[in-house]
C-alpha cells in the first residue's frame, strides 16, 4: 500500500472516529457550509443600508396593498362575495410579502398585531371585539359568511393599514443595535412561522390559502437574504447558494402540493430543510454587545 | 430500604439536591419512609423491570399526588359529569373513592361472580395488583358548580374557567371539564390500568373530555429533571413547610374546602425543531439559566439563588428572562410562589410534520388569582412565547383528602343543602 493511500485510510478512520464521537451528519441538502474563520464583527452602520432597502420594500408593498383593500371594500358594497374573496386573497398576499404574519415576533408592534392578529389569545375568541384585521375579514367571508360584518371589518382594516406610515414603521423598525438584531431574525422567522402556523393551518379562518401564504413567505425571506446578502456571503460562503436552491425547491413543491399527503410531506420537508440552513444567520449577522 | 434505594427514588422524583420538595413533603400525612422505593429506579440501566414503588397512603387530610415526589408516569384526565342528580353525583364520587382506595393499596381483586361474568379487573397488571406508588388526585372544575347539582353557593372563591392568556391557543376540546383526575405511578401501565378501572366503575356518571399522558424524565445527569428544551424545570419550588401559606385552601374559603388546593394544568406544546435551531446562548438568555448546569446565569449550580438586586439592568440575567419574570424574588412576589409538579409529554406528530411534544404544566397553589394567574399575566409576551403554545388545560380545585374508610371524595361538599350556604 502506498504512503498516500495509507494517509487516506488514516484520514477516513479519523473521520469515522469523529462521527462515532457525535459529529453531526446531515442530509446533504441542508448543508450550508461552515462559518468563515474569524468573521469580522458587524457594526451598527453596516445594517443601516440593508434596513433602508427593506423599508423601501415595505412601502412598495403597502402601496400595492392599499388599492387592493379599496377594491375589496367596493366588492362588499356591491354584495359580491366571490369577488370579495378573490380580492381579499390578493391583499393578503401583498401583506404577507412584507414579511409580517400573525403578529409573531412583534414586528410592527401593536399595529401589526391589530392588522394580522389571531383570535386564539383573546377572551371570546373570534367573537372578541379585539379580533381585527385580515383574519377577522377572512372569518367574516369564509366562516360566518357575513358580508355586512365584513364591510365594517374591512373599513377597520383599511384604517389600520393607513396608519402604517413611514413614521410608525420607522418607530417599530428602530435603528438601535437591539432592534436591528431583532430585524435580522426575520431571515428565518418568517419561514418558521410558515411552518408553524400556515402549514399547520393554525392561522386559517376558512380561506385555506396556506400554500399561497407560504409562497409569499418565501418571497419575503428572499428579500431579507437579498438585502443582507453582502454581509452573509463573506461570513458563511456556502449559505446563500444553498438557501436559494432550497427556496426554489419550496416554490416547486408548493406548485405540486395539491396532490395529497405525499406531496404535502415533500413540501413540509423542503421548508424544514431551508430552516436548518437559515438558523445560523441571526447568530452570524449580530451586532456585538447589542443587548443594550 | 437501603440508603441507595432511597436516594435513587428521590433522584427519580427529581428532588435530590434541589430546592424542590424535600423528604418532609411526602404526602402530608403519609409516613414518608413508606414512600421510598423498594426497587431500583426503572430508568436506571440494569434495573429490575418488574420493580414497583411501594404504596402511597390514600387516607389523610390532604390528597396524595400534590406534595408526593413525582412518580415517573402520569395521566391527566378531565371528565364531564353526565349524572343528572345530586344523588347520582354522590354515587359517582363514592364509586371513584372505593376504586381509588383499592388501587392505591393494591391486592387481589375479589371476583364474586366467578366465571359467570367478565372479570372485575382488566388484569393488565396481573392478578395481584401492585400499588406501584399510584396516586389518584381528584379535582373539581368551576362548571360543576352550575345549576345542575345545587352547588353554586359553595364554589371555591377563586375557582374559574380558564380563559386564554394573550399567547394561548386553547382548544376547547382540550380545556376545562367538571372533574380532573391526576393519576401518577411508577410506570405507565399502572397509570393506564387505574384509568381503565376507574372509568369502568363510573360508566354513565361521567365521560372523558380530554386525556393527556406525561412522563417525568430521570435526572440528566443529576438534580432536577430536564424538560424538552433541555432546561431543568421546577428548581425553585417552595419548601413544604410553606404549604399553609402557599398551598392549602385559605380560611376565607368555604369550610368544606379545608385541606384542598387549587390545581392548574396547562398543556403547553413546545416547538422543539424551532428550539433546536436556536443557539445555546440565546436559549439561556430566554430562560435565565445555564442549560448544562441549571444554575442561574449569575450562579454556578442549580440551587444557587439569582441575585437580581445586583443586576438591575439585566446585564447577566436579562429582565425578560423566564425565571426573572416568573419569580422576581421580591418580598411582594414571595406570596405568589406555587408548587410545580410538571411532566413532559409526547403525543406524536403535528399536522405540519413537526413533533408534538411539550410540558404538562402541573401546579398547585392556595389562591389562583394571587399566585398562578398573577405570574402568568406577568409572563405575557416573554421571549420564550415564540417557541411554545399553550393548547389546553384547566383550573380545578383538588378536593380535601379522604380521611378514612367511612369518608369519600367531596363528602363535605355533597352533604351541604342545595341553595343554602
């Protein structure tokens, strides 16, 4: 046996020993690669540019959303339930693409919760007056079939969305190190929410549009990775390409997910795999001593 | 019993070296020596799988299963009463009492009809039923005090239906109930045998509303057992000598409640996949303890007391950390402390393919409003809520103990006249 082969055998044996000692072996598809050695610490200033880009993205979607809600209001005034459902879904997707869902993680504060909260934590549940926003209108349209209520609740929703001005958005996306770190969490939290609440139908009030919701969540996740990409790339060189591939897999499996249990399992698996890849981002892109 | 056995049982019960329940806590009136194991712990490698725990005395001022060290296996079963009259309700409580009296003592069940009828015992524990440390702790929910049985005037003052906290996702089918039976024992087959026998002798009188199994993990490697988030859970329980102030029904409650206590059950799903995607540092900031040792982040071992006064800005233990919000350790919050007796649960897989695991939060306290509800209101919005979802449970009043052979569950309540106080 040649010396070279011997050293290869030794290396393989060492790898085997490592594995036996608890070295993690993952499904190939979830490998995002290692963190680059000694990644440069992140300074607050480095996140200001990405945050500015994200804010622009938010305003662009709000500009799309507002006329969609006006159309929904007209549908309801015309007592047209099927048009109202169609236009509610369009508006819903515009909102989800912003990257806020079900008031998780406190994005956009109490206003975000009023626009997109669930009934679950409220005394009286769906009958509570505090149950407002997208899901309230969804409940009116798809569960209680009460177009009259939907009209009033849509007016309320429009009023809430109109409060999403640069002033209020900037307040909730404050540029302190702590809140910037919280914002970076969205790289994985938007998709965590898709898995936890949308794919489980935990946030469904009758529209059954979880596949379209997950698709919107993927769009929002892409936006986060795009604006943070320049910071991620040198620190985790393998992550962006792996994540991009995995998000494309989710897209493809959403299209195929109407085919029953096996197709749904494949979709769940692809979302879970992407989440494993995204988990380290918020640790790597973290402002030092931000806990103040 | 040898010291080793005693220690093993205590460890298995999660109380060695912790500020949790001391030996003096054992079952109020019980002779504590009787509680300790005669067999090796089931979870210990090489243990005799047939070993069972000794009997826990059933009769006493207080029910067992409250200050009793955690047995390894448990089930929480809520029932809706289907009896129509006060007499039928009384018969129901008598039937439960008699069955529990037999099961907690163990023995060979008489079969008076011989081969002419189905056997009186399911036989899943063999003919000679072992007590195996079984405790059956019975509580009543607020709904029992409605119009049906003329009990409205006697409802314990703090007893109420569980309404959702803001981060809750309570499923009505897994929330509330007229009665709650907590069954705990040395192993799961003992628990399930008891459940089968008790439901068998009470058919027609009550129906199961929801049922959750739980298990107490062994110490890993020492001290208080860990929950599914890997953190040691239940470290800061009050000592049993505080029970008159923190546990047993207060003098301001109706007289029949003496010796009873409020029982809180919360079925808290824990998103373990998501949790496993969080760094240890972040996990510790959320909880306020070191994941490995269980020590508060300003200490070195799990029994250390956190010193929040020395860390007013939360630089070491964040102001939002679970242990800091739940128990700020101030003079004012001292009277809020509760007796936790939690179990882990595992109930398969969720609709989205995630594991359905969690904590069977299980606690006892003297005053629901002053203690549990005050603590939980403070915990609303804590960082950990993203990783958990309370999906069910209920508030109950664990009845006074059954004093002797002539007594039965709720006797003091059911003999009160309808309508009068």
